[in-house]
C-alpha cells in the first residue's frame, strides 16, 4: 500500500497519461484483491458519493442550466459545434472523472485499512523510506547531470514538471521523518541516526530544488509538530512558539505582498508573479459567476479561461487558476468545495483523540503534513497531480485513529471490486493506447492524434492530417492546436474557406500566442500574400517585446522576393522604430539607403530610438551605408558622434585622415580588458622569462608594460608584434601594437593595428 504513492511520484508524478494508467492499474488490482471491508459511515459515504455525482452533473444536457456567455461566444463568434452536454468537452471530462474516481477510491482504501499500530508505523516508515530513496536518486541524477526520459522538469531536478510540487512532496515527508527519528530516539534505538541522515537528504533535495515553499512547509510543519507536543504539556514557551509558527505559516505557505517587500520569492515555481496570480484569481472568480452552479466540467478550465480572462491578460497562457480549491470550484461548482471541506473535516475528526500508545507522534506528523498540503492548495495545484495527491491522501488515511471504530459492511467489498474492475480496465486502456498509439476517446486520444497528425504533415499527407484532427476535435472541440493543424493542411489542399474558418477558431481559442497568426501567415504566403500580411500584423501585435525577433523571421527570402510583400513589410518596419532595425539588417545597397532616408524623414532627430537602438542603427549604417552621409548627418547632430563614431572613422580613413580615425576609436571605443600588472619585476628578469617561455602571454604583457615605462617604445612594439603574430594569441596584443604606432605618430599603422584588434576580438567571441 505504501509503495503505490512512491511509484506515482517516481513516474514523474503520473503527469503523463501512460504513467497515470500504470498507477490506476495497480490501484484497480488492489481493490480487486483486497477491497475495503469497512464503511466510513453513512454521513461520510453520502458526502463522498454526492461529491462524485456533482462532478458527473457536467455530463447532463446543457439546456437544463442557464447558458453562460462563454458558451454563446464559442457558438456565435467562431461557429464551433459544441455537444449538447453542459461540459463543452464531455470526453475530456470523462477522462478526468476516471482520475477523480481513482482518487476517491484511494482515499477510501487507505482510510479503511484495519491496521495494527505496528503496521501503521511500518507503512509510514516504508513510505518515508521510499521518498527518501527518490530524493537520493534525484540528487544523484542532478550531480551526474542525468535526467530520465520520462522526467520533465524546469530545474533539471526531481520527477515533477513543476519544482514546487517536488519541493512540497519532500517537505511533507520531512515532517514524518522527524516523527520517525523522535520515536526511535525515545525508544533508544540507534535507527534514529539513519532517520537524521534521511532528513538531511530531504533538506538537501529541497535546497537543490530551489523551492521556497518546500523549505517553508518543512520548517513550519516540523515546528507545529514540535510545538503541539510541547503545548500538550501546557508550556508557556510552547504557546509562544505556536503563535510564531502560525505567523510563519501565513508568510511562507501563502506568500504574498509581505514576502515581495523582502524580495523573497518561490524561485522554484512556474515563474509567475504574485500580482499575476491575484489577477488570475480575480478572473477565475468572474468565470465562476458566469458559469452554472455545478461548474464548467472537469478538464475545461484552460480552454474556457483563455477566451474569458481580461484582468490577467499576459504573454503566459494560464493552464490552471493557481489554486486547487479555485480549480475545483470552477470545474465542479461551489457545492463540491463545500462537500470537500465537509469530508475533510469528517476524516480529521476521526484522527482524535491523540493519546499515548496510539502512534500519536506519527499520526500527528501525518495529519499536519496532510493539512499543510490542503492549505498549500489555496495558492498551488499539487492536489491535481496524481503523485502528490496520492501521497497526501496516504498520510491523511494513516493519521486516522486506530483501531478503527468502523463497522464491516458486506456491500462495501462488492462495490469496490466493481470500481477496481473499472479502474483496471481504464488503466490498462491508457497504457495500451499511449504505447500503441491508439486513438482512445478522450485526452489520450487527442494527444496521440496530435502526434500522428504531426507525422502525417511531415510526410505531406495532408488528407490524413485533416482526418486525424477532425476525429480528435470530436473529443476536444476547444483545442486550438487541432484547429491550427487542420487549417495548415487545408491550405495545402486549397480548401480555402475551411482553412479561414479553422484559423479564425485557432486565433479565438488562443488569443495570446503570436505563433498562431505567424504560422497562419507563413501558410498563406505562397497562395494569398495579402492574407499572409494580415495574419503577420496580428502576430506582431501579440508579440509584445518579441516584436523585433518575430519581424526578423518574417523577412525571409521568400517574402522579400515578392515585391508586394516586401513593400508592405518595409512600410510596417518604417512605422515602428523597433522594427526598422531588423529590416535594415536584411537589406543592403540602394534598398538600405532608401529605407534609411525614409527613416530620417519620419524621425529626423531619432527621438523614438533608445540609446541602445541608436548604437545598433549606426553600427548598421557604418557597415552598409555611405560614410559621407554619416559624416554629414553627424555634423548636423554632433551629439550623435558617440553612436556614429565608427562610421565617421571610416569616412576619415577614406580621406586619409588616419589620426582622426584612430583618435575616435580611443575616445569612443569600449575599454579593453587587459591583464593585471605585476609589481616589482625588473626588465631584465622579464626578458629572461620571455626568452625561457616565448608563449607565456602573461609575461609578455608584463614585459611590454615594463618597456613602455622605461621609454623603450620600439622594444615594446616588437614585443606586442611578437606575441600578436602567434596563432590564437589574445586580441589585446594588437591593441598594444596600435598604441605603440600611435606613440610613434604612425597613424595609418595605428589604425590598421586597431582594425586587426577588432577582427581578433570577433574571433575570440565566436
């Protein structure tokens, strides 16, 4: 029993459907072989049953409920054919209902296990040992820079995609490990040393995971456990510790503005700010008010919220509402939240009394860990991951007071054997479908259809792409990626009307990502250039700070060869100063000069350009433009010389004024990084060392400095040239050579040496 959540966590938290299928299959076997024999009581059973029924209400006809605005928008704005059910994606909802049923079954299974006190301790120790082993594996993989193929995480540490969930899991286990260590120490068993080592491993894993929430949960949970045990002895110090830890809980677990003032952030999280989180909360509450009381159905938040959000609009697509409780409220309705809280309260009431000789220390640690997990769910979504959810449920179930004061019921085993048979079939179906690339209806079939359509598109089998995406859209009619893939194939088959409709749906369902209209424009370019430009304008509007990079991708050879497209892109670039630089970077000769002339007519003082943009502009101008024109413009705007000095220097060289050109490099060029000068080394000593080691660049530089200080400019020049001529020598020797030529008033050679220095720097930076 204890190893099932360990398995789920090892399998990347069972975030992939085949991983979840493995976990559900094992759970189904457990329910078939050893089903629960006891009932949690009529009230608890009614709460859990009603909670599941509420989740299935979304499969009822939509006409039984009021029609929300978002549903009407899908139908009227982009003509999406929605099913008659309340949930707009019943197959997706059904897939999530299987996971929900598995979670409830696991809760019932763990909570009704008739275990002796020794068996409870063994199960908690076995579970903790499994997670400690997982932490050790994570550390080993991290140090060896190895990541299993089925682990996909942001920080290259831990099994979960989100490092916050990895940190939360290890923190919860750390609290239980503390109880294990204290129990063995109290009973004078040397095993407590092993538990301390395990706790160090867990703490190390949390630190390497860079999760502030994990550190906070571990510190606060351990503190609650220690202070609660002391509080039972009515210690005044314990009361103070309790209140202090309560404050720490509010700060560390919830986060918020107080932490932001101290610049304390959970840098292991998904990377969203607290301000964005609260704006997502605001829009989520609006969505709940505009939806039926029973929610929008499991699996629909991401698709519906994308077109509903307003206050929280950003360049990030919100996959969830940043809260387990809000997620449940949105998809299953507020009654589901009430029933969940009621069910949690009923189970927590079965934990008490916490008396001696009832595993009170273990059970208290497990209870604190489970409750902190639920509290953490206010600002995180760990309960929506199978691995962390099963771990927290396991701890809650083993925190219950034993021996159980439950009655055996002959209907309970029969019921759960049926559930187990269904879960076994569902789990095996998931594993077989994913491994065999079978189009199983639901979220698995949608993912597989995307993979297969990508393969078909690569093979230019566009009819197969359309067939696969059309089939998947029956299960997920709000999936923008499917509409985009189908539209791209329809363009290639000249199904213009269908492609326009599907592109419009894709843009509507994904209103943020610039990649959608960018792909649309690229697809239309060979066939309908005008439509391509319209799509590209939308891509630029969405791109925000990435506009220059996106615009640069539009300036492909194909688009520039089309005169109509080229003139339109030029007009777009000239309107916005941040786009003109990528355009100038792709053109040369007469086209470059024409665009530059138009730019100066539109903005003669370059007021819209930042200093960085002016530097980039004049760098391009110096490279591709006319030096005479740069000199003329700088005479009119002397303050531009610090940006345009390279072009002016080139103009001076053309007039054989090498001194003026070189002096500009010394006045405006970037400072050159030179080695640190060593003190108290005689010239003779340095000459001997150079003779003994003619490839020692550091000693060569010291000799050059000593020769300059002694007025031996010719010798210093020979030294600089000796080392500068070596292959792969530091670029600064050419700079030193230029300084020597300048000292000798040979300005042409000084300029040429400086040019060699510039070229050597470019080679070094490659």
